[in-house]
C-alpha cells in the first residue's frame, strides 16, 4: 500500500477523490437537467419526420466526471442527439447543416421556456451546440446521423461536413478493457489524471491533454499493469505506476491511436506545445516516485501536493509531527488552510485561496 492511500481514497476526513468527484446529489441534479432537455429535444425534433433519440456521452457516461475546480469552470455534460434514417433508401435525407440548425433552434426555444437555463452559445461550435446553465454546468449536444441499417453514426459538423465519429465502439472498448472488478479503480485513476490536468495546465492551455486522451492512456496503462499482476494495490501506488508508464510511452512516441480506429490519433496536442506537456508529465512522475519512496504519510502527501496543489489533502494536524533530525525535537507543522469562496451558501465557487482570502476591490 502507498503511504498516501488514506488521503487518496481512504478513511481521511478529506480525500483527494472526494474533492474532485461530484456527490451523488450533484450527479442526480445533473441527470434531472439532461433528462428534461433530452425529452424536450426528442419530442420537438421528431416533427421533421425522422426517429430521434438521445444518448448520454462523455465523462458522465464513462463515470469519470470531475467537479469544476476553478472559478468560471463548469460541469461538462454531453448529450448526443441522433437522427435515424437508412442511407441506402432513396428518400431525400437532411444535410449536416440542417440537423445542426434544427437542434440549435430548439435549444434556443428551450432557453425561452426553462427558467434555470441561461444561454445558448451562438453561433454554435463546429462539433456541437451548447446550453449554458446558471448552476455551473453546461450541456453539449453533438448531433449525429444514425444509419439504422448498419448501426453506424456520423457527426454533423457546422461547416456541413459529416465526420466519421462514432462514440459507441470506443465506449464499448472502455467498458470491456478491464475486468469488472478493476473498473472502479480505473475510473478513479482517470479522475486523478483529469484533476491534475485541470490544475497543472491553467497557464498552458494549448498543452492540456483532453479528457478522452487521458482516459484512453489510463485504460491502456491499467490493462498493462493488471496483466503484470499488479492487483489489489492502492490508488496512490496505482497512479504512480500508470504515470510512469504514460511518461515512458509518450516520451518515446507521442502518437495515441484510437483503440477502435487506428487511423485516428487521439493526441491533439500541437507539436509546439508538446514540450510543455512532457515537462509537466515528468514533474508528475517525479512527484509520484518521491511519494512512493516516502517514509510516512505526511511526506507522501507533501510529495503529491507538488502535483495536485490545493486539491491534495494533508494529514490531520495532530498527525503531522516531523522530527528534526539534529535535535530529535518534534516540530509541529503549521497546516495550510484552503478556503473556498462562494457567492452564497451552496452557490457558485468564486475562488480558492490558501491561508488567507484576497478581498476583491470594490469599484
Ligand atoms: Mg462537452
């Protein structure tokens, strides 16, 4: 067991996992919201004469959703909208642009009805429309043609092109890549990596790895790790092993083929930002190695804090007693206090401070 196991996902009052993972209540709330939007869209869009269905996609479906960690960020929920027709039939079929216009227009209608919705991004993004809600989340609606005869999907892009992008096989791959008994740990590892990316790439947005990239890299590393019989290990040790594998792999070869379509490279980090990415991954690897060789929980936590910053809980104060070697005198470490500032109780997170709160200037 790693020394920081209790603080990662164990019995400590605050855990890294607890700090980055939505509560069941938050997940229920998000689910209510996307259910409401999905049934509205299905009903309204079916007037065009094609069977319409929706499917939850992305992090929520993968079980790897993390909380927004900074001011201005929001939960990211993806709901795919599928228009179904048989490509081989002689019937005229809608264009990609038409599908996107229908969805965008219905979202705008929805905004005018639903009280809690705030805005629809206009013009929409190339690959989806987005409804932004006031309660720190947004719902993206990538829109697809579902070919009912072949069970294949293609994404309708705003520019009018159809992108061969079918989320179903990749999700199936992820579901099956590791045994049922290991899947929860894989999901936790993906969440740690996503939290690290959210923290470490704030000042280097172009070098930030995408969620899907981290998810696939973690899954492939875990498959290898478990094939090597690293079973029943704690999350901190497992993360250290996974990060070591990631670093070795990416330092040698930056390509990350989509496991269900080897033609596609999931690594979209531009070449000019690659060094910035690798440097940060190396620092994470160093922190993990340092933590793994730490003698006690406090030193392991401090090592991980180098990567996770304010997200990493430190041991409860009375347990952090460091013996000064020369005098054997016990020194009590002064704990860092992380302060989350909200605009109202249960409201939006305005800022996260350490030890003191910056008072905003009043103009
Ligand atoms: Mg999204």
